[in-house]
């Protein structure tokens, strides 16, 4: 049995107390992976942004909203995890300044200054202990692996799972898994539930014990 830390869903970057930047990540892939991992006998903790899906009752769920909150919660859980699966799609940018209340409508438009948010999986991987493993997900147009190869090196992950933007909010997906040498570990397409079960088996083989 492995203790798996799973990051899931989108995060929100608030402009004011009403409006925010986010994305269409549904959490379906994370829920499917959590379900498959629990069925395989693993202990799963999910740090999840706001999603409409339900996670398996056997998993422990820590709800968060912002990227900063996802980072803090994940860092808190990291020492107890054997491995991390980062399916979340946290906001990469946030407004430099969050305005109080509600920004009034402005006829001549509104300019925003955005700054990078913390890179959750890269920060976690930098604090890895011996034997701890890390898997990142990369959503790329056309499932182009070139950006994924940059990410696996920058984020210091053991594997990266690449899928196309068409997977967003869908019930089906197609993934290709690469390792640090950029070698293809495997490919799978189908429902997210079927792909998740395949991924969990792959991770179990890759990271035994």
C-alpha cells in the first residue's frame, strides 16, 4: 500500500471579492485516479480546488481555492506521502493586487498586472526525500511532448502524463506517459475511468513498495 498525495481541479486567482481567473478543469481525471488507487489498496489524500465531481468516500479530501492554499496544504501533507500525482490545473498567474469589494464597470476597459503563482509540483519535488516519487500531468495542444519534456526537467518529476486540451471537462481522454529520459513509457485512450485504472497499474509497476 502506498500513501498517495493527489492534487486536483483548478484554483482561483481573485481580482476582487467577486471576480476571479480560473480554468475549466473538472476534477474528473483526479476522481478516476483516486477511485482506482483506493481500489488497488492505496491510501489517498486529495488536495482539491473547486470541482463539481465527487471523490471516493475512502479518500481524504482537503478543499482549497487558491494556488497558494493548494501549495500550503500539499506541503503540509508531503512528508506523509510515498508519492505525488499532480493532476491539478492551478492558475499560473494571479493579479499583483487583489482589490477589496467589487471593481466597478469601466467603459474604457481594465488593465491587469499579473504575476506568477508558485509552481506547486516543482516546489514539492524539490523537497523530495529519498524514495519519494512524483508524477506530473501536462495538458498540451495536440499532446505535443516538447513542452512536456521541458516540464519534466523543470519540475523534477519521475514521469509526466501528457494529454490534449480536448480532455478538459470531457469523460474520455488519451494520454502518453514519458520518463525523465523522454522515453515513452506507455499510451492509453478511453474513458477517464479506464485510463486512470491503467495509470495506477503503471505507477504500481514503476514505483513498487
